[in-house]
C-alpha cells in the first residue's frame, strides 16, 4: 500500500467502517428487540431475541477494537509486531463469530416467535 500510495485509502475505509459498525449496533438492537417481542414473556424466542442484541453489540465492539488495532499497525506498516497481528486477527475472528451468532439467534428467535404466535 505504501509503495503504490494507497495507504490513505485504507485509512479512510477504516474510518468509514465506524459508520457500518454503528449500523450493526442499531440493527442488532432494533431487530433483536422486535423479534424478541414476537415471543411470549419468558419464552426461548424472546430470550434469543434479546441475545441477538447482545451478540450484535459484542460483535460490533470487536470490530471497533479491530479498527483501532489496524490504526496502530498502520503507524508502522513495515514492522508490525507478530503479537499485534495475532491480536488483530483474533478480534476479526471474534467479530465474525459473534455476528454469526447474532444472525443465527435472530433466525431462531423469529421462527420460535412466529410458531408461538401461530400455535398459541
């Protein structure tokens, strides 16, 4: 990126990513809460809906940490410490795992909530 003078584009992309992160948090909060309300009080569908919110916010938080670590690494892109690269990759994996859990919980909550409305 340095040799082709495109490093500044990556910086801008990382900054724009914070808008995406805010959207993920907002969607997790609103969709999780909405789907949770399909389920009856105390039901698994309702609990899973609330877990959607937690998973989405936790995943977005990992994305924030990932971006912050990338800013640290970009200060000296030719000499990134191995431990920092491992930490950066770990936050990316955690982010993807948590967002996947949020999506799975959203689908499960939606199905359970819809079934409880149809059957109960």
